[in-house]
């Protein structure tokens, strides 16, 4: 969605939740009969009052004032009798309030004001009109509470209500829905409704089919009355604060096809016998809760099931073999549970449609079952952080569509064989192998010449010996390279600047020697934002998290921070003055090496830098005063060198702790043990108190938003992908 300009309404983080009404809307949004007559003066007056209430009309005034017949006005459709039947003004950039005058259009059946910048409340008269069937005001900035309708009102015709992605607050109406015998669908997602979820949706409306309440602040339990909705097809209430168990009554809603309660506080054991009742389920998402016990054996009875999400719970036991009977499965996500045993008991060859399989962070043992390799449509395979062992077999070459493989942190062996097998997977864009192949040799075989579409490669935490291999220079689409925590030796190869899209390099915690090559200062993606980024070949089916505090979230490689981490090696010589060319760097770590001489002034050119760590080297001379102009700098460390002179003052330097400068006895500052002589104090450019305050406030806001602290130290590749 486009950025929302400032207005009188309060701001709020916008979250996106799928606007899913299914086939219901197709029937409800049929085109009206072409207009024949002309609208009345009363209706024209009502429309003009609506127009008057807008501060930005998106050019409507020009259209609406050219003719006295409002049936010819833009966005308006009239019926045969000349009465206004439909008002459709989606995505017009409208600003201002919605006038209740629209409720005076007594034949108006469809009102669509979605994807605008409308603010203020939603007039209750629009919900309680005797004519409106479809009301869509989604993706605006409407706020306030929805009022309960008067109990004396007659039956209302409303069938579809979409108020999603606004700023509504307060309790969600409950008795209102009893006045709507024709109600079919409600989408109130992405708001701030609180309190309990009402259970009255289908008391009077037997055709009620869709309820979407995700991304709100609902609490309490799932209302037991929801099971009486015999026509309910979609029930979504993820990202709330719902507690308790799945009520037995819920399983009486046997028409359910889409059941989604992720990221709440639900618990308990999923009843085997009750699960069978939901035989029409196509999508089941209970991830991010506290469910325990086993996956029900009866899950094999859900023959229509296409997506199964039960990640991040306390599910234990083994995978039930019956899972292989869900022959329509496309996605299985069971990561971060307590599952154990060999998952070879599931016959994956019965799942020809499977595209995504995530069993990471469990306790599975044994080898990878070869039946997985018959899933020719598989694009995403994550088996990391288990207790698997053995070697890959050539049958994995059957996975011609695979784009993402993570086998990190298991006990696999023979890295040379593994790479020779995987290089034939031409669509592979991310390969994570870290935490395996302990103390083997890094393959230097020049015949490793595949991986033509690799964007992310992680071979870290393996203790591999040898050199950075030349075959890496053939990975022309590489964007992320993680080789940290190995025992690699020798120099950093000069061909590294030939990888035109490489922007994230972590080769820390090795035994690399020699000087920092100037070729490293010629990396195109780190030099200029004018270099066109490589089009993404990977789009994560799940949210991508970076860092322990989960502050950064990414879905594709292009969003990763531009980083250079050479820390904890045996590099010597000077920091090249050409380092000032890497103007797109966000994080630079050269700590724990043998670098000497002065910190080059050119580092002050790195205006986007958030993290700078030069600690534990043999650097001499002063800290460049120009570093105070790095306004985004959040982490700074030059401790344990041989620096001298005054610590710069102003800018971000007033926020750094004294530990950032420890181990430099010749440095002086009011915050350090050695105070400076006023006569030789650092002549950093003075700034006014107000300028200083402005800079600090801006920087704090930036840091809070981006959570840059997570970039400090090692950022491990497995965290990038959940």
C-alpha cells in the first residue's frame, strides 16, 4: 500500500491479512443492469454533501459538476428507475470523512470506498440502511468504535461487510448481527478491536460463511456458539490474544474449509475423533500456539487438505504415517516442535503436489527418506536443526523445481559429494549447509561448476579447513555468502569483486591471512545504490527473520543488509583508504585482526553505516573526527587498539559507552579515565543544542524502527530463514 500522508487520525502499524471471501463475493458483486433513467434531486444532493465532506476528492468534483444527471457521474451506477444503485470509488485517493448522507440513497445496494485515505468514524446509518447489501470501506484510516444497532430495527439486508485494514477500536458488536438474516461475510481484520469474539453471527443468518478477525486484539476463548454456523466456510482469527482450547463445538462446523488461528495462546491436545468431522478442510493453520500431544492419526481423513501449519507449538511424538494419505497436500510446516523418530514412516511419494516441507528444529533422526525425492514439485525443503545423518544420494537430483534447501545443523558428512550432487539443481537459489561436515576439507574441485542461480550460500560452523575455493567465483548471481566459523586459511581472493551482486559477506572466525585486498573495495553492490539489484529468484513462503530479537523481517534476498564481516581472522596491514568507496555498507566488522596504522578518514564517507567494529587490532593515531557525521551509527567499537587523542564529541558519539573505547590508554574524554587538556580538546564542528537534540531524536527513532543492534556480532544464516 502507498505511504499514508499525515492527517488528524492517529497512526498505526499496518499489517496485511489476506482479504479472502471466496466464491461468495463473486455472486454478490454481479454487474448491475445498465442505467436508463436519471437520478432525483434528493439523491444528487446527498451525493454532493458526501463530496463536500472530502478534503481531497481525487478529481470527482470535475466529473460530478459537469452534469445534473448523477447517473452519468464517475463511480455511480443507477438502476432502471434512475435511482442510484451502486457507488464505487475504490483507490481514488479520497481524504476526509464519510458523510452519513449516503444512507439517504434508498436504492443504494453496493458501496465501495476501499483503498482510500478516509478518516473519522463509519456512520452507523450505513450499516443499518434498508438497502445496502455490500459495504466495503477496507484499507482506509477509519477509527473509533462500531456501535450496536438499535434492537427495534427491522431485518437488514446487509450480506457482506468489509472494514478490514482500518483503525477501529473497542469491543466488536455482538447483537447487531442478529438483525441480519442474509449476512454472508464479515472481514474486520487488521484493526484494534478488543474484548471477546461474539458468537451471534449465525443466530439469524443461516448462510453466514466467512468470518475474518485476524490481526486485532481479541482476547478470551473461542466462542462455542461458532460451531452452530453450519454454512461457515472460512474462520480466521490469527494474531490475537485468544486463550483456551479448541472447543468441541467448533468441530460441528463441518463445512469449514479454511480454519486459521495462528499466533494466539491456544493450548491443549487436538482430539483425534473430533478432527475427522472437519473432512472439508483445505487450509489448517494452528501455528504459533501452545498445542501439545501428538498430531492426530485421523489427519489422514482430511482428503482435501492442501496446507498444514502447526509450527512453533509443543507437538510431540512421531509423524503419523497417515499424513501420507493427504494426497492433496501442498504445504507442510511443522517446524519448532518436539517431533521425533524417523519421518521415513510417511510415504511422501503419495504427495505429488507437495511444494513446501519444513520439519526444522525438531528431534528427527535417521537419514532423509528417499520418498521425498519423488515430490517433483517440491520448491522448499528445510530439515535443519535435527539429528539427521548420512550422505545425500543422487536421487535428490529429481527435485528439478527446488529453489531452497536448508540441511543446517545435522550430522551430514562428505561435503564434496554433497556439492557435486546439488550442483545439478539448476533452479536452486538458496543453499544452507552449515553445522555439518565437521572438520572436513573445503572442496577446491574446479568441476563444481553448477549453482548458476544461487543467491544465498551458507557453509558455516563446520570447522572446514583449506582455502576460500575458486569455484565460488563462478556463482555470478550470489548475493549472500556465509563462511564464518570455519578454519579457512590463506588470503581473501581478489576475484571477489567480480561477483556483481554480492552484498553480504561473512567470513569471520577463520584463519585468513594477508592484507585486506583493494578488490574488496570494488564490490559493485557495496559501492553504489545506482547499481541495479538482481531480480529476486527467492521469495520466502514464510516470514524471514534476521537476528535474535526478530527486529528485521525479510521475504527476499534483496532486502538483506549490506554487510562486510572479516572479524576474528589474521589479517594484517592497513585498512585501505579505498574503503570510503563502499558507501552502501550498513555494517563493517574488522575486529580481532592484526591491522595497523591509522583509521582512514575515508570511513567518514560511509553515511549509511550502522555498525562499525575495529576493536582488538593495532590501530594507531586519532579517531577521525568526521565519524561524528555518521548519523545512523548505532554500534561503535574501537576498544583495545593503540589510539590516541580526544574522542570526538557530538552526534552519535554522545551515545556510545566508555567500553567502546577501552584498552586505548592514550585516548582522552570526559567519559574516560584520562581527561583531555582543554587546550588540545577535539575541535569537532560545533552544533547548536537544538541541532544536537534533533539529530539524537532522529537517530533514536531510526534505531528503534530498524533494530540495528541485531547486526552486531555474528548474524547466523539459519536465522535468516526462520
